[in-house]
């Protein structure tokens, strides 16, 4: 028999104290609007993050490719949706990545004995601002690469095939340009340790794309759930050497472990290392660097929980099969995996709607609520270690907004 509740409910959650609940109750009660939270955070770091993207994207190289995007209108090329999200902005937008790194930088403070006023502005070093832009654009370039349209079946696309092929060329050129520019600016920081750190973050992103099984369109599929007697260890990402390979394939098929490994590879590693690199640039030492990495990791995890839950409830016919609701449900009731293995063996589409109701019939959402509360407490606990109050509070408001909206979707 599986015992998922005992597994998911960690000591972190059970140690939530009355003091912590009282201390952060104002955040819970307050109806926080995302745009207001972001606006306040941008004022704290003294830099509208919406301009982070613009400075990188509005140049001759990208402007020339952007003009060609008009040819893709009506083709439903994935790049169009990605470009729209990039410029309009949302909680899933990459702009939040750069903003979090800036807030972590501000929250840690600056040692005025090491730096003069020429080195920083609004409590953030110029080098830290550059790093925030680099990390944001590195992830942007990677995600642009992932918008490649699958054109293996040429006849399936008919007259749109040539336009979609042209769109794929734009995807390659744009993504390559952004990644190459990132490497150039990263070298401009003249810090080999930061260069190594952020480079391994890109390595983790790429590895996350190829982790586990995939369908014919290269969409990730969850692994076969293990029996409890097959589980030898659990994934504790906070304790591993983040310069080395993250996690292990042995965690695939282990519910929460598999989801955490996927999340750390695809988002947690780069955001955590961005925050860690900011501490390294400020010379705060190993302890603060590690604290920043862990805070960034937990922020990425709660963000991904929100995205997975939102995707599951708003797109019941096309949600991610490796999202938290599905993977947690598979761990509780492995028989649900039959929907996936049957589709894979018989080469037929997944019955998303039937799987959706099967997941809803489990206690997956109950476990996700526990998981969500564990993460918000971890974020509060780790962010409280940072001394600068306004930036620390901004990080916590962002986390509570994401937490509360995730709960609303599940309710």
C-alpha cells in the first residue's frame, strides 16, 4: 500500500509555529493584486523590470527578426504566444526572475566598506543588475528555443508548412542570439565563479528538457510510479552540491521527488543560482550564498506549483502530464498510469478529460495544499534571514500572492 500523505507531509510543515502564523497573518488577509505587488517591488529596487527585456530585445538584430514575425500571424506557431507573453507580462512571465534576483540583492544589503556609491544604486550593485538581466535573458532564450514547431509530418500542416519552417528558423536565430549575448555579458562581470555558477544553471535547463520519457512531439511524460518497497531515498535538493549534476534518475517515478527534480532542473536551479551569484558578487560569503540559493529554489517551486495548478484547472484538455496534480495523483493511485501507458503503447492521443477526472477523484489536491503550505513557510523562514526589510517584505508579498491564488484555483 502507498502512504502518500505521510511521505508528502514533511517535518517542515508540522513545525509551522503560532508565531509564524501571527507574524505573516497580514499577508494572508490582505488581497494582494499582482500588478500592485510587482510595481511596489520595482520601486524598491529602483528599476522597472519591464525595461530589462526591452534593453536586450530592442536592437537591430532582434528588431529585424521581429519584423518577420508578422509572416507567422495565422499559422499558430508557438513563438507567437511566447512573444506575446514576454511583452505583455504575467505571473508566468520571465520578468519576475530578474526582479527576484534584484530583490534578493537588495534584501542582503551592501557592505559599504567594500563599495562606494559609484558601485550601486537603490541598494543594488550595478554588477547585480547586470546579472539579473543575464539570468532573465538566458531563460528567455532557452524558452524561445523550446517554441520550435514539430514539422516531422509535413503533409499535416499543408500550406502553412513553409511559414512554420520559417518560424522555426526565427526561433533558432533569436534564441541563439540571446544565449550568445548572455555569455558575452557574463564574461563582462569578470568573475569566474559566477560564470561557472550560471553556466551550470543553463546545463540544468537543458537536462530538464530531456529528463524521463517523452511522447512523439517531445512533450514530457511522467515515469511509471514505483512501489513503496522500490523507494531507496528521497530527493533533498537543499543539501546537494549544486555545481554538480542535480538529483538522479533514481527519483523518477517517486511522485513528489520526481516533480521536485524536474522543477529544480527547469527553473529552480537557474533562479537559485542567480540569487546565489548576486551574493557572490557582493562578497557576502558562502553562508549567505547558500541561503540565497535555497530561497531562490523555494520561490521557483511555489511558482511552478501555481503554474501547474492553473494549467490543470484552466486547460482540462491539454494540461501538462508532468504537472504537480498529475504526478502526485499517480503516486497515490498508480493505476491512473494506465491512461498514459495505454496511449504510449497504442500510439493514440491521451484521454486528457478522463485523466482529469481521475486525478480529481484522488486526494492529490489535499496533498498539494500541504506541499504549498510547506513551501510558503520555507520562503518565510529563509527570507527572514535577509536584513533589509522592504526588499524582504516584497519577496514575501510576491510569494503570498502566488500561494493564495494557487489555493483559489484548487478551491
